[in-house]
């Protein structure tokens, strides 16, 4: 069954796509192509939101995207000691970052920008405190060798190899993956849509 309101996800993140699919939403994925290094001088939370807005706007402007498409742009930034950290440039940077992060806590900011079918744009950031485990150098080396920290904001995940290195979170765990489902639901309501409008199929009946 097709969704009553199709969604375009302006992100290449497999984790964001998997999060939506697990929630019954099958979006069309169109990568924005936005250079994340072009925005500087903003506080971490503002940076995440501005990049989300730019990604949404870039996809909305494409000729192959309908004028009335529902488009979602997202971006995530880890804040530690007031500094913003996106994806590490290389393995050496990922290793150095984990040596700073271990045993400490940071804030993962996930910006969301939603363009409604009527042209309105609503944007907001979900921020979640992340508590990192006291991992040793061997664990850091092994984790970086998987390649996972090189392709995610903050050089960590909670839904992959890095899950065991996160000892707790305060806030929405979906936002740590990169897309806050509760926040997306709120943004939809602001533009007159309901969360079930995005479901691509009705939920399965529980087994008896």
C-alpha cells in the first residue's frame, strides 16, 4: 500500500533510512550534495540546523523533485567542550577524537528541516546527551579499523559496532542515530499532516 503522503529524504545516511523504514515509512532518497564544510562560525546546535536546512533546500530546488513534495533534510553534529565535530577526516583523526571522548559525555545535535507540500518550511534541532564508555586504546584501534567511525558524525554510532561504547543517553535515542521520529511527528503536525499519513503499509496485527 502506498503512503498517503510520500516523503523525500535528503540524506545519504543508511541509518536514517533504516530508522524510517523501521517506523513504516519508505522514503525516496535523494542525496543533497551539500558540502558540509561550507558553513563555519556557528554554535554546534545552530550548525546542525543550518546544514539540515541547506540539504532540504538543495533537494527542493532540483528539477526532478515535485513542487509539492514533502522533503526532509537532516544533519548531525557532536558537541564536546563547546566544539562541533562532524565526520572525522581520516583514521588518525577518529582515533584522536575517541581518546578525548572516552569516559566523557557530549551532546549530539540532529537538525531537521521539513518542506511541506504547501511550501512551508519548519525546522528544529533535537539534542541528546551521550555518555561514552571508558574504552581502551586497543578497543579504539579495533573500532576505527572497522571504518564505521569515519562515516558518521561524532565518530560513533549506537546502532552498529560502536553501540557497546555508549554507556547511556539522555533524550531521544532515534536522534542519536540521526533522525528523531518524535520531532519529525511534531514538525508534520505543524504543517497539517499526521504521522500515519507517511506509513507505506498498515502495521501488522500482533500474533495471537
